[in-house]
């Protein structure tokens, strides 16, 4: 157990703390290279783990628009045993099928330890059926266990956890069904009252065949319509009133009136002013950056912060989002996936909440050009103290350009290694055999399911089975993990800003669960340390404003921080 010093600071003091010092020591980066030569860091253990699941996209030949978009997944400890379980979102038969199949539920697999999972769907209360899209995770009633919010075509569902991995449908009481075609969602305590609120992305109006369009190809056969034939939608924001009841504050909070085809969302304090903002990736419409004024109101700062477009003067086909400090300057940067033949965008934060879109200069531009990216995430897969990037890929149209590497529909995933200051090399061979798998990639969730101190990856594939990629990092690099439990802040400990110092390294990150595309990951923060054997100082700034400082921490273990307590455990 480590002693701490507790103090309360204003956001200016916290900003000064984060801005001080320098980034992680690195070699002076030169032009981006095409590969690192890394092999076999990850191993596909899906079959051995027992994740027996195939996603049902409902396709039957009519080429209905929703069938190419799903679905997501979550790493979540549903029963509080310290092991990350797996939740896989399923689709369902779509209307008009002359030979409809039987609808199958989403699936919950409990982690048994030793790399094995058990299908526990039947007894979990999660066995209802519907056309699922994504999942968000958070303790909405502050009772100490993680609840699930599943987005769907039609009404979404809030599942309340009883603490033993059994869920009850609390949607009607909560009032968070949203309706129509929702995609990603995020739990975020935007008003810092200690209760997790809910932001829901909505994509396009689609509630049945009457909302679909027929788009014949050159041969007269149907093909998928482009997104441009579908209008944008207003998103939803729900304030948590306590007792698992919510109030729709879309209008009063300033969200109403802005339309966007929302696909991904992440909550983060991008401008480091002490309150949590909301960033949204929209599909062929301007992105949203909901700047939080700290008083329950938001203003869209996307244009002000240079986040509305992709840096090439165009709107992104925004699929996935994640946030981290890639270059070690103490400010949180953003990465966004995009369509094929478009360079994916790394938004580099200048330290004042203004983004400089720069993928070409950092090496990601050309390496991502020939893939259609969906799920994406930052992870330090080799624990060297520098966040790397994983991206899962797959087209939405079977009639794409067959000359593109990876084929028109099924494509290979990619991994990029951060060699310092946010400059990236292609490290895809480190994915092992999965580097050669052609899949229709969609969601990606990140977490340490085997508790060995490195980040594993859970990938979902449209109309196919998932992939569980176990990290077997062969380096001897050190690490430290952190779980946060709020008291005055939300109990899930989301959006705690963490500053870590170890030797000459200085890392800044936030705890979060919901990001990527339609997916949720491990809420624990896992930071690589390279050769450092002690953490000299770790500073936590909670959403409540409380700041805690811990010194001289041993490494290669997970710590638990409880808001306001004087020791880590």
C-alpha cells in the first residue's frame, strides 16, 4: 500500500501539472518506414477460448442498408471476479426475408480463467433478441457492478446488473430507448454529480423497408446504396437522475438541432479544463465536438477546434474514434477511421484544444490508405511507454474495387508501432496469423483478459465469427495498471485523468471504457514503462475535481485507487 497526498486544485493548477515536464525519451524520428519486422506478438485464441459465435447480419440478398454496419463487443467484468468477460452483440433477421431465420440473442461468455470462457447467455437475462448494433458499459446506479446499454435498430435496451452477472431490463423505467437507428453510445458524467449520464449516437432514419432505398447496379441487380441517400439525425443526451432513471436533456443541454450520421463517440477532457467533453465521428457529415461549459450545457466546437473535417477539406466517413497522448506532450490526441482510398486522420492536439490533422507526417497516411477502417484503438502492445494503434478493416460493398489489397469486402487488420513522438511504422506482422486473415472487420475492444499486464484485442466481424487476439509480448518491459473507483465521482471511475512519471518518462491518459466503434473495453488503465522499475509519481484528477498523488509505486501489478482514500491497494 502506498501513501498519498490529497489536495483540491482548480483546473488551472491541474493544467500546469500536466503541461510541465517532457515526453517519453525517444530516438529522433525520421521518415516513416514500412515495417518493423515484428512477428508473432499476438496469437488468435478464439477457438481455444470457446467463443463459439457467428454474427447474424440479417442479409438475404435485398442489400438492405443496416446489414453491413454491425456489430460491436465489450470486455466487461459482469460478476466482479476480477476477470474480463466477453459480450458479443448480435443482429437478427431483417424484414422482407421470404425465408426468415430464427433470431439469436447477443452472447455473454464468462471468463473462467486459464484462457477459457463459458457461454452464460441463457441464465444472464441478456438472451432477448433484436437487431443489435453496439454496447456501452458503466455502473449507472452506482451499486458496484457494470451495467450494459445495447443499441439497436428500433428501441435500445438498458440492462441493469444485479452484481452476480444477472441482468434485468430497465429501459422503460430509465426512459432511454432512443429509437430508430442508434449506433455507438457512451456513459459520461458530464455534470460531475457522481452519476453516469448517457450520450447516444443516431445514424440514419431506418425502422423498416419503407425507409430503405433500392439502388440497382449496372447489371440491374440490387447493391448497397451510398450513405448520401439517407438523411442525418439528431443525437440524444440523457441525464442520470439517480435510481436508474434518466431525463432526456437533448434540448436543454444544447445538443438538439445539430444533425449528423453518428457512428462513433468518445468522452474525454480534450482541452484539459476539468470537465468532460464529447467527441463524435459522423459519416460524411461534419464531426461534433461537444465542448462542456461545466454547467450542464454543450456547444459544438468542432469547427473552432479544427475537428469538423479530416484536414483535407472534406468530411470524414467517420467510423471509429479513440483518444490518447501519442506524442508525449501532455495533451490528448484523437484518431479517426475513414473510408477506403482515404488517409485515416490523426488529430494532434496543440496543447490548447486545437487539433492539427497530421497522418501523413506521422506515417499513418499511406499505410491506412487502402483499407476501409472501422474499429480502432490505442494500446501499448509492447509496453515501451508509447501508445501504438490497432485498426480493423472491412468494406461495406461487395462490388468495390477488386484491385485493392485485401479484396473489396473482406480485408486484413493492421497494427502500427509508435517509435517515438507519435511517428508510426507498420507492425502488422505482430498480429501473427490474424495478420493474413481476410475479415469484414467492424468492432474492436481492448483489455487484459488474462491479467498478465499486456493488452489483448477482441475483434468483431460482420456476418462472421469474432477474433480474440491474446498478447504474448516477448519483451521484458515493465508496466503498471490502475483501476479507479469513484466516491463523489462516478463509481466506475471513468474519465479520471492520470499523469504518470517514471524515470524520464511522463505519460498522460484518462480512464475510459467506451470508444472504438460500437464497442467497450477494459476500464482499467494499463501503461507500459519500458525498462523503468519504479513509478516515481502518479497523479489522479477525478471528475469531482479532487486530485490525488501517489509516490514510489512498485511496477508489474494492478493498483486500485478509491477516490479520497490515502492508499492504493
